[in-house]
């Protein structure tokens, strides 16, 4: 094997790994977060968990990606550790699909249809279709399908290049001698584990082993322990992912490790014990791609069948390894309120869904903060006031976490829909946070009234009640616009916001009249002004949310021009909606 053959082998390996990466990314984008949602909504049935874990892994072609997602789910509190165990087992079965696809390259025969089944025959067709979809089709879903086809074609060409480059190694005695050393179960297992740990993909390392099979120097006695080691090596990705995660997330990674280590140990003890007495004849035979796929699948099915009844035992073993401490338990309970996890950033579609979910939670907490504060007007209690401060602090935390997370997510390759959604969420969370700030201002005004034993007149109370109801309605509607992306409902926000502005001005005028007539005090006037101004500002933020949803979806970001066009449109629709709102929220 000369220098240029080595270069060809390195180039083939690079194409193979890159093709696998591109294909995996394309599959993840096409799924659009749907596969992750299936895992997220998983029931507690262990068998169903295994099936779903295998299915998701077969589709995205990476047990490491599935396991890392599971670690993220457990870390975020979305999934229980007991649910994660079955998925991890299923992921090991699902990852064997790749080896079966790669084994097609070993098909032999002169028949046209048999030749057509060889990847080297249909990969050029897939590459041609993929490049057409990528270059000439505007639909993003179809472009993602094109990426998958290109990735698969590159993967197969890389596989073919590797196989062609290593074929001359069959005549190199040194290479044969090295492989013979790997026929020792422990050495072979260590070699497989090390290779997989370095490239962080058992599918890729199995593919490399299948490529080496063309030399004819890889016997089953060499291949089997290497395959066993590959299953252990793939645990490195999940273990690295669990660094800095919660206790349960670390336990999920440990379950993955224990499953593969125990499964490998039991399989090898049974297999080599039987081989010692029976002496399997196939051990000296040259392995092929299909044989590698069979061994890979049989081992993972065996390990899952063996350990699934003991899934609770694996869970307990992981808990014994990663023990609880009281302060850490409290911290984990506090961290459960957010579903964001940096591990999800490798699956941008799902990360975007989780961000929206967190933003909706933030909106609910913001609304709860405001409505609790409004209830304090004329009915103050220290307990509710404390609740307002706690909720406002929680909303601030949401804004910090979401803002940082969305900035990271914005650097990922998002489709147009997710890109628009990210812009809407990023713009809106600031408004949610400001609304909770105004809630604190309202609470402080109510506290001042209670402390100084001040009360509004019956007339002022009735007028303020109308304004509060209008603000409650605009908050409910604008938050619904955000959560449901309801652009039709968004049309009702701006007219109501204008009515609230008018109500605020009218309340201030009426207060001045009462002040002149000696029916109110300047001190109460300041408090009333603080409350009505805060309520008006809340309506302004509701308008911002509504406009953002409409503008971003239309790829337009000039808010002032948009509001001018809405208010001055010729049809009179806007003015009619304002009049309807004025009738509904008429002051007594």
C-alpha cells in the first residue's frame, strides 16, 4: 500500500464521515422536531420506549444523537429516568440499520436488478436528484430531502473509496498480523471502543470495519470483539453531554454505559465459553459487510432482551453511582421550571419548539403577575404582594434564560418558519418582562394605599374597574395572539389599545374635576396616575406583541408605518372596531 493509497483511504474516510453527518442533519431537519415530540410524550411502557427509541434512531441514523436528546430531556425534567432507560436500549437496536444499508455494497451478481441494488449503482441517481432539489427547488422541505440524498451519496462514495484503498492491504503481512492480535477478545474490544470514542459514532466505526472486510483479512474472530467494543465506545458522547447536567441526566448517561458494558460482558462470556467447547468454525472465516450487520444486530437485540426485564435494576445502579445530596435536590427542583437545554441546539427544530414552550410559560407567569397585582387594588394583602414579587423574579429569569438560548439558536441553520418564530419570541419576551415590571408598580401603589389607609371614591373605583377590565381583555387577547399566532385576532388589539389610551386620559380629567370639587386628594391623584399609567403601558406592550406577530410573518419590520397604515386605511374597519370597543368599555 503506497502513499497515494493512504491518501485515498483518508479521503474516503473523510467523505464517509461527512456524508453520514450531512445525512443525519438532513433527516433531523425533515423530522421538524416531530420525532423528538414523540419521545417527549412517551408513556411509561418500557416496551413502547424500546420501540420508539429504535424507530427514532433508525430515522435519524444516530444512537448518540438519540441518547444525547434523552439526556437533555431528563436534565430538563421533561422525561423521567425510568422512561429514558427503554429509549436508550431501543437506540442501540435502531443504530444497526446503518450497517445493513452499508452491507448492500457487498451484493454480488450479474443480474441487472441485483446490480441496481448496489449503492454504487443507485447513489449517483440519488446524488443527481438531490442536487436538483438543492439548487432548483425553493421549498425548504424538499431542499432538506435533497440534503439527505446528497449526504447518502457522499457516504456511499466514501465507503467505496475506503474499500478500494484498503483492498491492497490483503497482501501486506504486517496488516494481517495486527488484525490477528485483535482476535483476542479484550484487545479487540478495546480497539473497537477506542475507535468509536474518537469518532463518536458506532454506525461510522461499524462502517469502517465493513470497509476493511474487502481485504479478506478480517475474520469473524477479529470482527466480533471489535463490534462489542464499538457499543461501549459510543457511550462517550452521552457521558460528555452529561457533564454539568442534573443528577438524573448523569444517571441517564450512566444507564447507557451500564447497559452496553453489562450486555457486552454477558454476551462475550457466554459466546466465548461456548466457543471454547464447541469451537465455532465460522470464527476463522473472512467476514463480510452483511455478516458484520448480522453480528451487530444480534448483539443489540440480545442485550436488550436480556436487560429490559432488569431496567429498574439499571436505574437503581445508576442512582447508586450518582448519589443525591439535599442541596442538589433542591436546586434540581428549582431548575425544572425551564425546558431549555443546550443539548437540544443540535436539533434546531426541536430547540425552537422548546423555546416557544418556555415563552408560553413565561407569558402565563407574566399574565399571572399582572392580574394578581390588579386584584390588590382596593383589596391589598401582604401574601399576594409577595407573590407578585416572586412571579416577577421568575419572569426576569425566563427572559435571561430565553434570551441567551435564542441567541445561540439563531446561529444554527433554521428554516424560514423557525427563523420567523425565533424573531417573534425574541421580540415578545421583552414585552412580557416589562408587563411584569408594571405589575410590580401597580402592587406598590396598592401597598402605599393600604399603608396610608387611603381609598378611592366609589366613582373613581367604578371608572378604574372599567379600565382594568379593558386591560385584562387586551392582555388575554394579545397573549392568545402570541401563543396561537392568530393574526385575525391580532387585528382587534390595536383598536382596544387606542380605547385604553382614551380611558386613561378621561380618568385623569375626571380626577382633576373631583380634585377641584374637593372630592379627592392630590396624594390619591398621584397613586391613581401611577396605576392608570402602568395599565396604559401594559396595553402598549400588548400592541407590540400583536404587531410583532403580524409584521414578522409578513417579513416587514417597520412598526410605525404598519400602525399608520392600519389606523388610516380607507375602508373604515379600524375606526369601526374602535367605536365598538368604546361602547363596550364605556365609563359610568
